[in-house]
């Protein structure tokens, strides 16, 4: 899922990430490599992972471990 955010919000929350993204964009061959950061589309991309146990675990009401995973890679 994706949520669009304004550039000023992204710049306030993630200035280092924007600097890295813009540096990588400038080095590449994209048609947008000369674009200003303010003119680009900024968004969060995320997903929800659903884990399940075995039927035996569900019947025994064995608790499932909670985990949190985050990734900045695409």
C-alpha cells in the first residue's frame, strides 16, 4: 500500500533519506535526474505481514510470537 505525502513533510521527517535519494537520482540515467526534489512525488510504501500457525497450535491456543519488521529497500 502507498500513502502520498507532501515534500515538506518528507523533508522534515527524513532529510537524510531525501539527500541520498536525490544523489542517487542525479547519478542515474532517469529522465527526472534534473528535477527539483519539491517537484517529485513522495510517498510511504508499506505492507502488513500476516503469520499463521499450525492447526494444532490454534487448537492448543498456543500464543503466536509478535514481530515487527521494517525495511527501506524496494
